[in-house]
C-alpha cells in the first residue's frame, strides 16, 4: 500500500479534479490538518508504533458532526449562523485517537431529513455510477467521497436508511449499528429515538474496522468472516417486495442463488405481521417529524423560513402530533421491537432488497409529488431496521446495470455477528465494490 501522504495527495487531487464532484461532495476540506495527520501516521508506521487498522486511513465525516472550529450546519442554510463548534464530536475524537486522517466534511440533505440526496442550498453530487441520477441520502457526499476515491471510509448517520440507501444506490457497503452502540454526542439529531452513527465503505472489512473505533470497542483483532453453516437467511417476504423494479428483483434472486451455492441456508416467511406494529406508528406520525423540532428549538431556530419546502412540510407535520399520540408511538415501537425479538432465531438474519428501486434520475424527482413518492419508496425497507432497533447492513450485488443493494437485518446488539455474516455473504457474492476514482 502507498504511504499515507501519497494516498492523501491522491484523495485531495480527486477532490480538486477538474470536472469532478469534490466541490459538491464536500462542504469543507481540511487539507492542511490532514497533511499533518498523514505525516504523523507515516512516522508511527515507520517506527512500528501503529495505532491499529484505522491508522493512516482517510476518513470523511458528514456535515452534521461537530468538528472543532467549524460550523455544524447539517446541510441547512438556517444553521449557518451558528457559532463554530468548540470541540469535536465524540466519534471524531475516537477517529483521531485511532490515527484516522480526517479529510473533510461531506454534503448531506437538509437536517438529514430525506433519502434521495437532494439539497437546494448547496447543490448535490450526482450518483458516482451515473451522475444524471441521485446518489441517495441523507449521507450523499459520504458515499460519493468513498466511491469517488476521496476517502477510504465515510462516517454518517442513519435514522431511517441514511447510510444504507446511498450505499445501495451508489454501489457501496453501508452499516447501521444497533441504537446506542455508537455515541451521538456532538451530532445534529434528526430523531433521538432512531438516530445511529456508522460507516460507508467499499468492503465489509472496512465497515467492521470503523465500527470497532466508533463504538469504542478498539480491539486489534480483524473481523473473521462467518462460515456458511454459522447462520441462516430468511427472506422477508410480503409488502417489502411490493413495487420492486424487475432489475432489483433479478439482482436479489441472483444474490440468493449465490448464497445457496456456497452453502448458506435460506428460508422465507412474511414480515407483514411485524409490520402491523409499525403501521400503528405511521397512523399517528413519524419520530423524525416530531423530534427534529426539539433539536431546532435547542438551537434557537424559531422560524422555518429558508428551509427547503420539501423538508419544511415534514417538520410542520410533526406539530400535529399530540403528546398522547407521541407516547403511543413509543409504546407501539417497543411492542414491535419485542415481537421481532421473539420471532427471530439466534442464528437468523432477515434479507430483503435495500431499496425497491434503482437510483432515480435527478430530473425525475424535481417535482414535489414525484420526490415524495420516490423518497417514500427508498425509505420503506431500511427504516424498518431503525424502528426495530436492529443492526443492518447493505451489500452491493455484483452484476450489470445500475447498483442494487442486498439488506441484512440482524438481532439487536448482534452487530459483530451480523458483520461476520455479511463478510461471508460478500465473499460468496463477489460483491466487493470498486471505485469510480483511484485511491
């Protein structure tokens, strides 16, 4: 592997490349501090004092994380008047302590409150596999930074799919941990009930390394892929397969066949009985719509003037949820969590398409009605794992055409077991992602 300094130079060149997506993928680039961090990593490597697997790796961070001396605007024009952060978010501190090179902050949808990647304030990067299409969100710049050769690993948030959706639509790996596994201190909160913090990378191994550091479980042992006999897959049939593109269904069937070919047991059952619990939540409201208002109040945002109308409408909808209904929502969620826990075997992992559609054309979602429909479709499957408080990962399915993601949902707090199973599946699929840019 090239030296940390050489690799950083390549990443910075990719960010600055004429006609490239660096200016749209990043809101800020920390060139000088990153060079200092790269030099320090090289010195540690030369002296045999490496801090571990993340030492000298290039990491981008989503624009909703506090980085000392920068404004945490979270993709919104109305937050640009905030004072600069006085200290790093807790996960940034952990990344720095592990020797990561923090290259910059990445673009996102406003308040992390939509799933296609659009942002009217700063523009958005196109999908790194096809720039005429959306990259997925809310961690849009994160996935472009990784696939575009501007970072090894991106850190982002996931309150309903914001790591797994861009990974699926752009051909990468996105991992959402169990709630509470990774601290959210120093991050803008879209939904205190559903927020999680995790990585996007090009391999399960890199996601596992990032998870060790982000979660504070900093052992040096590399992830050992599970054996096919160690777990079984259950296809979550039912409504999560409704309105799937034929291309998505073909890719999913191809992936399942490959899993069976390497000896992984596959069964299927309907998830609809579990989804009846989440339906009860949706009839009352959504957690992000209610809870983001509390975050904005804490930040002294008293007016939604200047907020993207698509985002504003969803925030205003939360104002119609009564305190009684909010309490009922939390109770319905707990019932859903407990029901899923009871239904899932110790060695069982649920598998469904990450999204039922491929990345839409940017022009096709400019209309508000079309945006809402596509946004709802790509959120539909991933948000289930957030509501059930389960770890979940999206793997790219190798094959022709636009990227398609395979989503795994594991038992609560079985994050490392899920990652080990994902590594086994990744090897069987031959689905390790490639870059659109060199790094």
